């Protein structure tokens, strides 16, 4: 058996020779393991004379502690040396060299939404934010769509177990906005607000339909707002959005919350009117249904229809994003395919090859 005093020296010699962490681990077993030198010394304690037991025991513990500390220290040194080796190896590192890392990007619909929000802000609109979860009153009743009204069939609704529902259209916030600003109207301040949101409908999904899509609702209410205001505003707003004169057409459209109601179509910017899957081969895209707010809707929102009139519109943000980026299949937006979704960042509105 090695004498306790010589153990420290032996360890130091072996530790100096160890160049790898695995060798260090071997040393740990050799000295501190169950059958190692220290365990051997401990076992031998019983043969030591009673009056020296305490002293020898302490000595063994000191040596044990020394070896433990030394191993830990040596281990840290080895890791640091390894790190330095790696740094030295990458000496040629060039900070200006473009690294192929995955950076995040905004979703194309977010980009379009922000752009359109800015346009509306510049026209004096406030941008409001509302929850995607609403209730029957806001989504239907307050919009002049009572229970059992056939118009409810136009929107196949997802109901929640709480009795609430997922908003089928951004019009669902009209009542809240009217209430929020009705007092301002009385003070002579016109109501101009847009409120974007994700909407949900139980739709059969194909290249042009999704069960989750985005709209931006807008409302303008004041004294003496007429259809000519509506038409002028829609034209100005859309030419701002597309940054050129777009070809639009108005068709009569029925929506219980507007009277009269219109369907505003825009010539498909993807195919230039020739027909493609995005426009169902018609050359036109339904972009912005609109109309004069129904007196019942104003009343439900606490606004006197005898004093005030207004128009409302529901801009299809998802459609807009398809045109903006020339996306032919609506399913791309919910695909979670980062490769597809991150490529749109800095493209401009697709004005098609047919542009004059
Ligand atoms: N909320 C309707 C829908 O999603 C769209 C709509 C139509 C909104 C006419 C309006 C409007 O503001 O005036 O089907």
C-alpha cells in the first residue's frame, strides 16, 4: 500500500501527464473510486492505533479534498484550452461575411395590414383592435340580423362551448365602435375608424377559400354622409392602397347591415382580367363589400339615424395580400411553411404584366 504522504505526489505526476478529459476521469476512478487509493486508505484506518486514528483520518480527508479540487481545476483548464483551440482555429472569422442564419420575418398579411393601416391613419382614421371571440349580439343581432334570419346562412359560424363564437366578419365590432364614439359625434367629431381582425368561417377550403382569413372593417359616420361620399372615398382609398388607378366595378349587394349595399370588385391584378384560379376565372375579385349603414345598426350602437348617416366597408385583407404578392393559392397563408411565407418582405404590389 502506498503511504498517504506519497499519494499527493503520485496524483500530481499522473495529473500532469493527463492531456485528455477521459484520462482525467480515469485518474478520478483510480484515486477517488470505490476501489481507489483513498478508499483503500480508509479501509486501512481500522489497523491504525487508536490514538493515531483521528490524525490519520484527517490526513486522508485532506488528501481526498486536494485530489477532488485538483481534478476540478484541471478539468476547467482543459475546457478553457479546448475553447481557445476552437477560437484559434476560427481566426479567419470575417464579421462582414453574410451568415446563413434563419432570421424571422413578418407574415405577408401582417405586412399588408400595416401598410393599409398607415394609409387609413393618413386619412384621419383611428385603428381599433378587437377580440376574435365575440357573441351572437355583436356578430348578428346588432347588425340587423335577427335569429332565424336567412342571412345567417351566408356565414357558417364556429360556436364555442361558452356560447360565444369566433367572429365571422369584422362587422362584428361595428356596434362596439359606434358606442365608443357616439358621444364624440354629439361633440361634432366625425367617426372614422378601421378595425382589422382575423375571421373564421366553416368554409370548404380550396385555392380561394379558407376557414381563417383577415378583413379590415371601416366606418365613417357624420352628419350628411351620402353615397357619393362612399364612392369617392372608396376610389381614393383603393388607389392609395394599390398606388395606381385600379379598375373597379360596383354591383348591388345584399347585407342586412347596409342599405343600399354594394359589392365592390376590383379587376384581378394577378391575371389582369384574363382569369386565373384566384379570381375563379372571372377576371374580377370581390374585394370590398360596402354600403350605407342601416338605421337599425346606428340605433343599436346608440347613434341617432335621424341626425347621422354613415358608410361601412369590409376590406378583404387576405385577398389584398394575394394581389400584393401575386399569391395564387390562399392556402399558403395558413401553411406554416416558413420558406414560402418569409419571401414576401420587400416586394411591391403585383400590378400584372398587363399593366398599361
Ligand atoms: N361583413 C361582411 C362579410 O364579411 C362584409 C361587409 C359587407 C362589410 C358590407 C361591410 C359592409 O361593412 O358594408 O360578409
